[in-house]
């Protein structure tokens, strides 16, 4: 009978050890960076020049100056050409730069610039920029670039934006399951919604 | 998600609705449909096609029972034995009842259909593997399966018809189950707007597509938790309790009856749709 | 920031939908896909355009002539959905299924995209310049007497332009044709009340007796009446109104009646007179001549003639006497006979006797701009045109807003007569049956791309001018609005007057703005007035109530005895007008084809409704293909047994059986228009739609009917699903 | 008392006879194999078409979402139970007559489970997402729904399948060693060498082997019962009229054993002929098998009657309507065929003269399985056709040729696997047959009074 026991003990031990490994094992793809591909755009837009720190030669423009819809719509939006031209028609110094010339070509033709999507979620997912901006920027008072950076990485150091984070469901949930302070002053915390229909449509 | 997490949250992972321990705090979406006002005109059904990207399957597939009408109008006769249906028809708009204790939710192998905190019965299309168990277990048979690939191979929206598709609603591919969502895309927007303003959604601020279109206003939709909401007042006045499978008023022998009821309530599905009985004049 | 004038038209141009893509791959296991799709972006945009948030623009529905206000949801340059305009008193933000399907007319894949000129059997694409030049040449080469316009209902500035064009020609004829219209009722209303379309206050009535008026389905302004109906059923005081429907074939309204009375076809007038007699006997004061006229209509006789039981007549009379005010409505079932006018007059008399005139039958408001008031149509007009064509009096024919080749009964020989017209121009959205016969086909903008003003025939309160405006940029550069075409044609005739207007939009704007005082904009500047009008979608006008001056003489009222039996053609054919198909002009919108008929739940086909008793006599079971043959022709369709139809009657829905038009309409069902008999109303000369006598024979085949209803039929099998309770058992006033 | 097998067969003769089945079966073997391959081809074609076009080609619809696939799935799951019955339960009960036939019965278990598993796949609307059902830490951070009977099914079937394969394999090790030692070249030699795990037949090996085999047998029995109980709970847990029956788990298990025994009879006859196993698959064994089948048939009939009675006398009118519909509606012919094949026909097996009449048994055993297949179909389809909600009733639904093709092909798939197995592995357990010969002859010579004492 001992050998009968031996086998059982062995099997149980195997299950327990495998289980305990799985319990403790680090989860994949939570906060890790996951660099997306380089996306070819109609012409290069230097985010670093516009949003970068003054020390690095940037203009420190607020993200939401151009991506103005982020705080009131589910999409952050790409500014209309009108907006680019609004500033650039008064900036003579770079007027002859090839990129700016290209910009004005589009403007003169009154054509939208066919920018490619860099952060393209599947069609069944609804990511709401407004909610995140409202929570992190307006309620918690986080700096805009930090809040945007949670998902978009350090855009102010990039020229053409490139995806930095995996943007997978597990990655989203890893943040949603953390406790976040509900506003800048309160010590109360809450988690992001954990309900399929918040993000799936 | 780690196994630790699964074990820790085991009790949260599934819980039975309706339950005392998990009441709906902010929202409980519910509907009431007045069958006396409903004329059976089908406007709600078409509105649903427009809002929710329902495919038109065509005659042959309709014949095979592959139709997709999340909102279907049923027509019953009660002329038992009489020569004519001389008291008219009984029209019944049938949609997903968003049961609090939904039979479909427990059986889905992948958890594609769930109960939301707002008391909706959610269906996540991209999670669905197409076992169709939910439909098998739905007493109302209000779940519709994508038997074919309507958007692509079936070309249900030949160009430029696809331009009409609502971008807020996923276009379902083949092999997934779908059903009425109480127009969750509208609810989400309304909730988000209200939240930005630091309040709850007001009654009447959001309408489902069927409710919005209904020419006789037979459909009322709103938040059952909100004391000001018309739908809640209706449920209250009709003495229909969401969390009961037998209403006390049904046992009472009053001369004056209340006409609120829920369909197949005795199966303990606790539906979120209350119907108001059709009326007929007895003087004629 | 760049300051630029950003008006609606620029907006439409800027927001071309070319950049917005729609993803059709719904729920594959798509992971993050970077750099494949384009971002929606604009060259310039308005502040109120926020990506992913819908913007709403008000316009007017074009699916039928009721003139409901619509509100189009526009996102990323595309119109996605039509919703009701809450500011329109006609529909107050509500819609019907037919109206909803308007987007499918707009995005329809079968729309014509450029002008087509006949070349043998084919249409050859030509430019607009050439097309207009050709019209100019052809119109110029014939006597203006020989130019004819055939249109559906037209109103507003399009009608004004059309009239101006006819004026400019010096003559020309305008025929207004509606395939299914309450034209006999209009005439008899005119006689009885002095107005064609009195305002009905259903919500004030305690009892409504409707003689075949399907006001919840397809009659006049169903969305408006449905709202009144809701208030009639559930008024604030809780006194639920009672609806009694008298007809031979159950309509949607009949299906909602407290009592549906199956009446022998054509005897509606007899019942009305019988009711007056019963009411008089019960003590309702009636004038002497009336009493004399109805004296012989005793309950027994009426019951025998109409098939309605004496008990029901008595109950109905008692109800009408007890609950006042009531409302009696005459609809298509009563008017569709050779004696339709007499029926309608008898029903109007009942209204008068009950004292409803002025109570629930009210005077409409006068229209401040009569030249924009709708010209209502009838089938008599088509008949005259057809006769004129047969006599070679028409050399150039324009057709707009009607599809006469489809809707004209076969005996009209319209198709043959059309061939005698040397030059036929058809303004069309689809290559429908009429467009196929045309020499020149002019593709129209959809209602979602077009500018117009419209004035509906039935206006709920005051007077109103509806505005139709584009909800998005044109889908195809090769289409034009009807107003633009008429304007271009007018420029050929009266260049001095019209050359100032670049297009119909500028004409419309200037015409509206120059009349802004009368249009309620006296205190606004031009732009504000115009923008306000556009944003509301309707311009509400103050109209004086017209006088209801009609008079009714009971003495002249003669209602013939019921039909004699016909051995060869024993059954009456009722061509049914369904809420979604109507006369078939919207048959190419798939939502409507797939939306089950409310009463039979049949989709994608036509059917022959018959009573189970009739079917048993003929040995027919559900799904048998039967031949319905009249003296004028025969069609085949599947038989459906139906407990809401008189045994002497069979009914076939209209609107099916297209031979052209598009992929969703073509070949679906059979065309019941084609077998109608040449019988006309005695007084108005209108085609008597319900006079056709038919015989029904099995054609041998049997099919499984494609319908939503299952094998349980309309039975609930004893389960508690749709419940019903007598109204005296509940207290409605307590309800929320 | 007739003997199960002749007891004077030499051990070497056993080896020779059985190993011959690996070398040269009758020609009919190849015919069967080819037919099986053709049948599989049909199913593969159907599946490719269905996969590409969508589930609609199976002609199911929104109220009638399940059909032959699930019915046939249960059928194959059921069939797998008898292998375990013969190999594990009867092993523990020391019913020695099982020894010559348990090997192929166990193989039948394994292969019918594999066939059943395929039906789950074929049934899914999105086969390409099937891995969503499996619980593993994933980047979506999402688990399957542990409350769903389908997930239990997945666990149960996977466990049962792996245990069955293990059991089949472990029981085969001594025989594989025999094969290794008797075959001198080729890929088979290598295969047997690897698979026999260095079996030498030492005392220690035999002791460990016996213990392992016994352990797995003990493990397998509750598993087998639970698997079909869980499959039954797919239905019993549902609220559909006709499914919501408490007695479903034992009813399913009985049905499973029943169809499995019938299938063993069928395969018994086929193998006996094809591989010339007349010496080992003897008529006395058949007689015992038939009696067992008869007993199970009666248990099944009893449980069936219990189900009807509980519905009939219960207060659930919907379920009663359902039962009446089954017996009188469009499914009535199949329903009564099921009753006939399942309850009336097996009465034949009570008669001694039929118990060893192989041609009759062959036909009857197939008909019994037809009845059992109909039983499964009669559980699925009528409930969908006539459920809670009259508006959604659908009495006309008829499975399309795609579904039939897939069902048809599944028999080919099973036959293919089974026939290949029998050709590659010894389908009669040599070492255990030797035990029979050995200990019986020993008992006869030395201890005639004591029976079966080993």
C-alpha cells in the first residue's frame, strides 16, 4: 500500500508546487513598455519641439492646446489644419522649413492632412479620453503631460509619436485595479471601473 | 490576473442578483412598456436597426430563423373560437428583459455576458466564442446569433450603405451572440457627461432608441434608483418589486387591479422590463 | 485663430466624408493595429464639431407626405440616424419606422448617380449641361400646350418654382397624382365642412368610431395621430377613450380597437345611417330631414345589410350617446367604392348629428402663402394625363415624385400611352418602373442632401412651413435637387429674373429672407432669421382659422343597397395600404422589407389575406400560392389565413411587386395595383380602389410563409405573456 | 459451465495470434479503413465550409441554437463510458471475462472522447477563439466563467481524456514489451522500444505496475461517473422545459453505459472477424456482455420512465407540454423510434438464443446505438422547438446536410482512429489473457475447490 500512497503524494505535491508558482508568478504585460512600430506620417510632426521642455528647446505647449477634444470627448482628436496655420502664419522664422511648406500646401488646398493613427485600439473597444483627463488632470490635479503619459509615454521627447505601452486589456486592467485617489485633496481612493461595458462596445 | 487575485475575489467573481449585499447604488436601468398604448407600428424595431447596426438578413435567411430584431413586435390573437379577432390584436414589444438573475449569464463559458453594476445584462461581442448556451437558456429567446458574416461575405451593407453604421456600436462578425443592450452606448455617454458635471443622470436625459421613436410614448425608460424617475414611479405605483418573483398584489382580491406585470416572472429571472396590461372597454 | 465666416454650406463642404472610414471588421481578435487607419481630421472646423460626438440638424422627412420634422444625427460628416424633431408640432420628436428608413434611401446603393439619356435600351451617362440643353431644345420645339408635368404632392418653394416655370411656358399642364390618397374623403369633407382636411382632435374625443381610417398606420399623418391616440387612451382624468373600428379588413388601427366590427364591404354608409337612426330612437335630437332620411334604416335591416350584429349597433349607439364628444372618421375603406362619396357623406352626417363638428372636428388654419400650399393629388389626374397621352396631346412629359407606371392599374394602359410621348423626362432616385420608360432620367439628390421648403396638408397647430436642408455633403456629384433643376429650367425661360440666383439654395434663402416679416422674423436681421429657421427646421406661422362653412343635406343622401353577389367573382379585393410599404415608393429600403407587417408578421413578400372560413370553403391552407383574378388581370401570391377580415373579402398589400427600382424591391411579391377594376367614384371620378371583385383559386404550389410568427401562431398557449384586462377593472387616473 | 476461453492455449500461441493482428488482418480491414477515411473527408469538407461561411449553413436558428452537434457530442461522450466500465470497474470486481476485450473497449473510450471533443469545437461559432474557455493567466486578465457547465465540461472531458489515455497506455506496457521483443525491425520496433519504457518483467516492475494500474482504475471510476453527470448538468442546470430534470445525471450515465456496451458488442463482432480473434473474443464472453447490456438497458428504461413520470405528475405545465409535444409533434416518429430501439428491442437480448447469435447481435447492437443517438437528439431539439416562449417556437427546423455530414463523418473519424489503433497496438491484452489461461489451468490442476484465488 505504501507505493500507492507514494504516487498520490507525488501527484499532490506536483499540483501544489505548480499552483504556488502560478499564484506567485509575476503577471505578464502590466506596466512594461511595449514599443509600437514606427508609423510613417505625411510629414514629420516634432512633438519635442512643441511640447518639450524649454531647456531642451521645446515650447512647452500644453497637450490639450492641440488635442483639444481630450477633455470633452472620447477621442483626443487631431487638430484641424486651421489650428496649425493659426500659429504658423505668424512664425516667419520657420516658414520656409520643408515641413511647414508642406503644411501650407495642405492649407492652401483646404485639405485635411491624412495623419495615420498611432494608437489604434480595436473597434470593439471604447477608450474614453474625457474620463481619464477629468479624473487625473481636473480632479487629481496631475500635470497634463504626466496624465497623458500614463498611456502615451513621454511624447515630449518624441518627434512623430510612437506607441510606448502595450495597450492590451491586461495592461488597462492592471491600472484599473489599483487604488487611485478620487481627487487632489481627499484621501479616499477608488478603482477604475471593472465592468465589461465600460470599455467594450 | 493572477490566481491569487482570482482566489481573493472569488466571491465577487460571481454573485447572485437580486441580492441584498450588492444593491444598485447609483443606477438601475429599467423599462416599462404600456401595452395599451403600444399600437404595434414597428417604429421601435426599425429605430433599433438604425441605432444598433442590425443586419438585414434577407428573405431566405429570415425564413431560416436567422433574423436580427432585438426589438421584435409579437402579435397575439385571443379570438378563441370567435369568428373574428373582434377585440383587436395584442401587440407585445419583446426585447432583452435585462434580468437581474439572468439565466444567460450563469451559463456563458467565457463570461461574455455579465451583469453590470447598473443592472444591465451586458454582452461583450469580442469575448463571445459562440457556444450559444446563453440563447439556449434564455426563456424569452431574445438573443440573436450571427449565423453568417453579415458585414463582409454576406455584404449586408453594400457600399455606401455602410456609411450609415453607428460608430458607437460594434459591427458584429460571424459567430457571436448579440442582443438588446438598452442602448448602452447612449447610457455611457449620458453617464460620462453627468459625471463630468458631478451629478447623476437625470430622468429623461437619456432615452433608448425605441423609447425615443415610439409615437405613442408607450415605452418609459430610466433609472429605477432615482426617486424622481418616471419609470420608478410607475413600478412603485404598480407595486411591482424588482426583487420578487411573486408580487403581493397578484394574490390580492381587489376590485380594482393594477396592470403592471413581468413576463415569466415565475422563472425567477427578475426581469427589468415591466409591462402594463392592455385594456379593453367592456361597454362595447 | 483664423476668423472666417462659417455657415452651414461651408461646413458641409469642409466636412467631406471621404476621410471618415467605417470599420466593418467588428469583433475579430483584433489586437492593437497601429498605423493602418487614418485619423479623422479636418482642414478647418467649427467649434461645435467634436469628433465622436453627434451633431443634430433639423430637416423634414421625405418618406411620405405627412411632413414630420426630423433631426439627423451627424457624426464625422456622415448622417447616421434620423430622429424626430421635437419642435415640429406634427410629430413632436417622434417618428415612424418608414421615416427612420429615410437614411436607407440616402445611402441606397441603387441610386442613380448621373443623368442618363436613352440610347436604344440603355441609358447613357451625359452631363447636366447637355441634359438641360436637351430639355430646353425639346420644350422649345413644341407647343406649350403639349408640355405636361406629372408630380406627386408638391408644396413650398419647389411648387412655386414649378408654377413659375409653367407660367413661363405660357401653358403646360400640371397633373398631381397620389396613388393612395384620401381624395374622396377630401371632397366630401369639403362639401360637409367646407374644408378638405379638418383638424381632428382625437384627444378630446371620448369615443372614436373610425370607418376604415387607418390613422395609426398609413392615413394622412399617422405619427401625429398616434400621439393624439395616446392622449385619447390615457387622458389626465383617467377616462380612457373608446375606439371602435368599422372595416372589412383589419388595419393597424383596427387591431388596436376596443371593438373591431367586420362589416360587409361597401355598407359603411348604411351603418352610419343606421347609427343615426338608433341614436334618434334613443332620444338624440336630430333635425327632421335627417330623421326622415334615416327612418328606414332600422337596426334589423342595417344588421342584415352590413353583417354587424344588432347588439353591437345598439351598444355603439348607446356609447356614442352617453360619451360626448365623440369623433367619427371616414377612411379609405368607406371611400373606396363607386358610392364612396355617399358613404363619406353619411359618415360626415353622423358626425354632425353627434355634434362633433366644432368640437372634435375643428377648422384648420388658413395658409398665409397659398402659392406654397400643397397641391394634393388623386388618381383622376393620372387618368386625365393618360387619356391626353393616348390622344397624342402630350409631347414632352416631366415626371417627378410619382411612379405611375408601377401604381397605375393595368386598365389605364399607361405604359402604352407613355410610349406615344416623344420625350419623357423623369426625375428619379432609382431606376424605377417609370424611369425605365424615360428618355431622359435626371438623378435627384436624396432628402438628406437637398434644400426645400414644404407645407404639409395636415398641420397640427396653426400653419407651418417645414424646411428641408442637407444633413451631409452630396454622396454623388452627379445628382441635383429638384429645386436646382427647376431653377436651371427657369433660367432658360426667364433668364433676367432668375440668373441672379446661383442655385436653389440662394433662391430659397432670398425668398425666405425677403418674406421674413410674414414668416415671423420681423424683429431679426436676415442672417439671424435664416439661421434660426434652419436650426428649428420649421417656421411656425400664424394662420387664421378658416370657416367651416359646409352644409349637409340629408335629403340628397342616398346610400345604395349592399352589393349583389357575383357568381364569377365572388370576393371583394381590398388593396391594403401598409404603414411601411404604402404605394411602394420606399420598397427599396431593406429595413422596411425586413420589418414584419404588424398584423401578419410577413416579411419580404406580398400575401393574400383571407378569413379561415373562406379559405376552408376554397380548400386553401396557409402558404398555398393562390391566383387572385379580377376582370382586369390576375396576380399570384401566398395565402395567409387571418381572423381580422370579412369572409367576403380578400386583401393584398400594395407596394410590392416591383419590376425595377433596385435590389431590395425588385421581384419581391406581386403588384396588386395592376389588377384593379375600372370602377370610379360616382361624384369625384376617383378610382374606386375597393370595388374590384375577384376570384381566388389555388395555383398548385405551397410555400412556407416567411414571417416572424412561429408555429404557435398568435396563440400564447396558455402562458402569461401579453395580458389584457377590462378597462373598468383599473383606475387609470392613479397611474403615473 | 462454459469456459470464457479455452484454457489450453499456449502462451506463445497467444503472442502469435495477437501479434498477427498487427501484421496481417483480413482484407476487409483495408476496406473499412478506406471507407472511414472517405467519411472523415466528408466531415472535413463540411467543417471547412461551415468555418468559412458561418454557423448558418448548419441550419440552426435563433430559437433553435443547438442541434445535432451537441446531440452527437453527448452520444460520443456516452459511448466512452463503457470502456471504463469494462477496464476499471470490472477490473476492481475481478470479473475476469473482461480481460480479452477490455483493451479495445478502453481504446474505444479514448477515441470516442476525442470524437466528442471535436463536436464541441465544430459547434462553436468562433472556433478560433476556443482558448478563451481555458483558465490560464493571460494578458487579458480574464478568466472563464467557472459557473458555467460548459467550463465544467471542458475540465471534465480534458481530465477524463488524459486519464483514459494514461490508463490505456499504462495497461499496455507489458504487451508493448512483448511486441518489442517479437518484432525485429522497422519503425514499429523503435516505437515499441520507446513506449515499453524498458519493461523487463521483473518482480519490482510488476509490483509497481499493478499498483499504478489499480490507482488509475480507482481514479477513473468516479471520473467517468462525474463526466456524464456534468454533461447532464449542461441540461439539468438550464431552465428549458424538458431539460430541467433532477434525474438527468444518473439517466445520462445509464444511457452512456448502455450505448457504450452496445458499441462494444458491435466492435467485438467486427474485431473478432477482422483480426481472427475467435479464440479470445469468444461466445461465452459475448453472452456475459449481452446480459450486462440487457441489465443496463432496463436501468435506462426505468430512469426514462421516472423522468416522464416526474414531468407528468409535476406541476410544471411547460415541461408537460414539452413532453406531449415530443410524443405527438413533428418529432414523434423519432421519439417513438427511440423508445422502441432503447426499451423494446433490447428485450430480445433476454433470450438465450439471441445472446450468441452474432449476425443478429450485430444488427441489434447498431440499432440500440441508433436509439441512444435518437435519445440525445430528442433531448436537444424538441426542447428548442417548443420551449418557454411560444412566439419563438420552431417546429420546422431540420438539420442541414452540413450537420448530417459532420455526424456521418464523426463515425468515420472514430473508426479510423480505432482501426489504426488496432493495427498498431495489440487490441487484446496478451498478458492478461495469459493470466486467465495460467491461473485457471493452475486452479484446475491443483486447487479445484477454490476459484479465482490469486
